[in-house]
C-alpha cells in the first residue's frame, strides 16, 4: 500500500511538472515581441522605395512588440496607445525640424521657430517608442508565465473520506 501511495505521489509530481498543451511558452512570447519588429525593420531597410514593403515594415515595427503579449493572452492596448503618442511626437518633431526651411519662412514673411523644441519632441517621442518596446518584451515573458500559473492543473495526493483511503485531488483554473 505504501508503494502505491509513493507511486501516486511521484505520478502527481510528474504530471504537474509536464507542460500542458495550452501552456504558453515565455520564449515564444519574447521571440514574437523581438522578432516581428526586426522583420519590420528589415522590410523598411530593404524596401528600395517599394511602398507596400514600407507600410508592412512600419506596421510590424509599431505592432510587433505587442504580439508576444497578445500570444500570452494580454491586450497591450496601453502600450500601443503610448507608442502611438510617441510616433506622433516623432512625426511632429521631424516636420518641425525639416518641414519648413528658414528660407521658406523669410520668403513668406513668417516667423521661423527654433528647431530645438522640435528636436526635443522627436527625441522624446523616440524614447517613448523604445521604452514601450522594451516594456512589451518584458511583459510578454511575464504574461506567458502568468497565463501558465492561472491555467495550471494541480494534482495532489491526499486522504479521501472517513476511511482514510488514499486518493488524488485534482484542481484546475480556466
């Protein structure tokens, strides 16, 4: 009888340690969050003026870091919104720095603005973009780990009933 209880304890430990089919791989989540933006950057760099490749690449650069979190069952909507604000800041900063030259201002009798605030805006926006990328990569791994913890199946040996017969308790979270 003791041998049966030891076997049940061993089997329960092995069953709990094995990866269930619905488990999320933290490695896969990180690879998605890093790999898709890298593919996007390669598409933009290798586009040779192809508009479709540029659009694909920019989309992959923008959405890619969140894909690992989506894989892990999270929304990542907050970082997408913040990253969008960073993209807007970079765009406004670049247009402010390079969109109107000083000679255009003089020709139209308009006051020219110092490019320094636009440079700060562009650099700040780029910092926000990179920060949300890093945050999404870190959260992709943590999200996969949270998914696995929240959807784990637990098998525990124990005593059942009033006769003290050995048995297994199964608990799961879905």
